[in-house]
């Protein structure tokens, strides 16, 4: 029986593929489009979470002892397993998260690519290397290496239920840690599937990646279970709660939070390409993308053309649950109200709405939102300042790209962003000065698909980095080692050193550094 079939047949007794522990309480996971049951999962309490973390401890040691080659081999087996069952997992993602099957395929493909990169680059990035010992310790050899932390707690959101947590899980595992993952209460089946796939692909170290399920309290229990680091992806308000819980035990945290990403469309931009990217960046996944484009600033030279092109492209979008749909339902029903409130606040403040699809008969259910473009929204409006997380895009006319950059950078968030300009220098200059962790020039979201690039934000968008070398180092501690190669006649770090030795040292320092003004 395939894992997908197991998912279809879960009962209260088995509660999916997650170890129940002594937990009796369960919760249902449902298809956000149809309301159909996807699976029944345990609500793990603090004891169950603690047991899981305790079981991960010896697994972490075993996993670390496998060494670079042993871990790489098993991570390769894991990605092979995921790749062979790509359609099965995509089907589950479609049913539990609501996104179209094709988007699920794209998401899983990216996750597999990151797994491959993390496994292949762990030794080179983290392995022991010799560094220069410098003048004062020239008789020593100096070594730097990045050692695993132990057990990493990962708390993930529902919007990219494979790709986003895998950004922490893959890099934490590749760095030599065990992982306990708490998926969102909206996507527990996907989390359970990922852990079941691990057990199947890596049976000799199956406890190195485990899943606990439940609501916010289960996540809070993970923060307090003595994990060596907590990687959190979610909203800033929950991030604050997670940090407060982790502070009790001085557990370090990685915070991947929300965004309000902007696109700057400069005078010389390819307007058609910019509009295409803006529509995809804003509306794909129903706008439920942390690095989605929520604001566009177009210079007065291109504004009219850009608005016309975006409007034309948005007309073609259709939300739904079928294979041809542009995007699915809102995964979390309550988000629908937030998006509608933002649109209402924008129009109440004088904003104009360009609605791509106004015919309600074309909407398959109440949790499907129309792609909505908003013009002339004041900068202090909630639709410009707060994360909307729905299929909306504001377009604002600006004098020039400098004004666009200024408005972009006033946001409290600073996750990603995009610049459209035909000039390479201008595009890169604007990208560098954008206050965000990541910026794409002449495309959107591309940075997330390049495993070598770090992913993370500034300000309200959080801190720390997943992906790339920084993402591997995020789940390690730097270890410094020195080895004395030869003993010098005079040891400066000994009570036996003669007084003349420090006088000589002061003279040498004066000669080397004192001449600089
Ligand atoms: P939430 O902040 O609501 O939840 C995130 C996770 O935290 C969920 O698993 C949730 O569990 C859990 N949680 C809730 N309360 C607590 C608590 N007190 N202690 C510990 N864990 C808790 O975010 P969403 O799931 O709604 O995700 C959407 C948000 O995530 C958006 O703001 C989006 O921008 C951001 N995001 C950021 C990304 C990035 O990389 N920067 C990537 C993707 C999304 P439960 O679901 O059971 O309540």
C-alpha cells in the first residue's frame, strides 16, 4: 500500500503515520476546497513532545557519527524516495493545502533541489579547515570547523508545506543534526508523509527526523523541550511568542517571518515582463507566499502601460480546485476575512479596484478569492503597510525609481523584493539598496530557487538564514581549535616570560601598526 493510500485510510486508531504516544486527543485535517477529510492526527501534548525530542537525542549522535559520506548517502536516498513519489506527494499537497497539482510539483521539485545541494555542500562548507594563525601565534596551527548543534526543532507554516520546512530540515540534517518537526495544524498530513518517507528511505537512522502534530500548544511545547535550536517559520506575532518561550531556556532561534514585498518598475523596464512577473508574484498560490509581491511601484513613465498590462493578465486568472485553475482556495479560512478587510480599507481610503474576475458564478466556493489589483491606495493604508497574504496587488505611481525605493524601504518588513530595469548597473544598484534579505532583478522569487543563496529577512521579517552556506552554518556551532606546532624560546602566555619580551612586543606593534593614521 502506498503512503498516499495509507493517508486515505487513516483511522482514529492509527491517526495517520505519526506515533500517537499516550495522546488520546485528535484533530482532523481537511481539504480547504471541498472540506473532505484528509487525515486524523494526534494532538501531541508536552509529554509526547518531550518523548520525541528525547528519542531524537541518541539519533542525533548516531546521525552525527555517520560522518559526511554516510549522511550524504542517506540524504541522497531520501531525495530519491521523494523524487520517485513526487506525484503522490503533490496529490497530498493539493488535497491538504489546496494549491493546483502543478504548483505542488514545482514546490516539491524545489525542495528536492535544496536537499541535493545541502547534502553535496555540507562537508565543503562545514568541515574542518586550516586557517592562518597570524603573527602572534605563528608557531601554532589553527583549525575551524562547524559542528552540529544536536536536535533542531522546526515549526512550519501551511502555505508551502514541503518547500518551506525543508529549507530548515534539509540544511539541519545535512549539518549533522536530528530534527523534530511540528507542521502547521492545516498541513499535518504532509508533515507526517515527509517523516514517513524518511523512515522508509533511511531505516537505519529513522529517528533522526520525526514529526509531532497538534496546535500552537504543541509548537510551544517543542520550544520548551530542550531542543538545541528552534527554526520558526510563520507570522511575526507567533514568532514573538516562540522567542519568549525559547528565552526561558536560552534556546537559540531562527525567525523566518512574513513580508510585504515590493516590485520597482523603472523607466526603462520591459513592462510586459514586469507585469507578468508581478501577476505571478502576487497571485500564484493565491497570494499566500511570504515572498509574494504585494506592492508595485511604477514610475510615471511606465505606470499606465504597466497597469493596463497587469489588468489584461489578471483577467485570465481563475481560482479553482481543478488542474486548469490558476490558484486554489485560501488554505486557512480565517485569512479570507483579513484579505477582504484590507481590500475594504483600501477602497474606503480612495483606492480603486481592478478586479480580474467579477462573476461570482465562476467561483467554486466561499474560500476562493478573486485576483484583485488596487490603485491609488494611500501609503499609510493597512493594504500597503501590513501583510495581506492573499491574491492582491497594489500599484502606486511614483516620480522615479528613487521614490519607489524610498517607499519600498519604509516598510517594517524586509523579506524579498524585485526590480525591473534594462540597465544592469541600475538594477543591481537598486537591488543592493533595497532593505530586504533578497531581491530579484528582472524576475520574481528567483532567489528562493537558487540553493546557494541564503534566504531570510530583516526587521519584522525576522533574522537568521536558511539555504546556502549560511543556511548550513545556521544549524551549527563554530568550533575553534589550535595546536602548538613548535615551542618558542619565549612564551608570552606564561608567568615565566621575561619583562623584556612585552617591551619588544610593544616596539614591534609600533612599527607594524603605529605608522597608520
Ligand atoms: P503562524 O505564525 O500562525 O503559525 C506558524 C506555525 O507556528 C504553525 O505551525 C503554528 O501551529 C505554530 N504556532 C502557533 N502558535 C504557536 C505558539 N504559541 N508556539 C509555537 N508555535 C506556534 O503562521 P501561518 O502558519 O499562518 O503561516 C503564515 C505566515 O508565515 C505568514 O506571515 C508568512 O509570511 C510566513 N511565512 C514566512 C516564510 C519565510 O520564510 N520568511 C515562509 C512562509 C511563510 P498551528 O498552525 O497549529 O497554529
